[in-house]
């Protein structure tokens, strides 16, 4: 009984996996393979807080999934009186998964960002962190266009990694130029 069931399951799997008959050509499987591997991005909001300039590279391509890694640069002047050169510098990095067969993709990702605040209190007895690490996940939507451009809208909350966890909900719009 079990041998017959196993044989039927194997035959069903092989017939569905390697079926030579198609009603029409499936062009969606070729879309991810024609995308450029490199992207230059300009992001308003998002993981760079106010804005960021970034580079993104496709690490893995399949029919339904793209895996990308990115690094961004952001700088905004801090609101403290004791400003130094690195205050307000952020370098977000991330790993994103883009899910979808066509030009419309769902974006899921994890990332981290630093934040320098060297202009805070200088007293050694103050428990003030001059360097902060932020965990920045993302959930969003990306649309690819014909002329090697794409537009993303992502929800990127900030979670501060410190003795306590503080969250800050944030939204970003990302414009990519593929090359």
C-alpha cells in the first residue's frame, strides 16, 4: 500500500515538474534575470532618517526572488551646541528580499545603522552614548519601470540597540537608477 502511494507521489511530482506542455510562453521568469545588478539610490526618509544616497547590489536572482545588499550614506547637522565633524553621520547597511515575478515586488529586509553624537555631555560620569547602533527592518513595495529605474515605498521603523529598546516608526521613498 505504502509503496504504491510513494510511486504515485513520485510520478505526480515528476509529471508536474518536467511537463513539456505549456499553453503559452511564461515570460515572467525572464524579468528578474534581465535586471541590472547595480543600483544607485536616492532615498527621502527611510533608513537614512532624513535622506540618504546609496548603492545596492543584487546578490541572488531567481524566478520569484531577488536578494540584495545595500549601503547608504546620510548626514544631517545635529541639533546640539557642541558640534563636531562626525555628528549626524549615518551609514545604514541592509539585506533585502524582493518577492514577485513581474515589475511589482514586495520588499522585506533587515538592516542596521549607526549614529554619531559626539557633541553630547563630556563629563565622564554621565552615562551618555556618543555612538548609537540602530536596528532598521523594512517592509515595502518596489515598482520597476522600463527605462531601468525603480521606485520604492518602505516602512522603516528604527529600534535603538541600547540598555533599553526604543522604537521610532518611519517611512521612506526610494528612487533607484539601475546600471
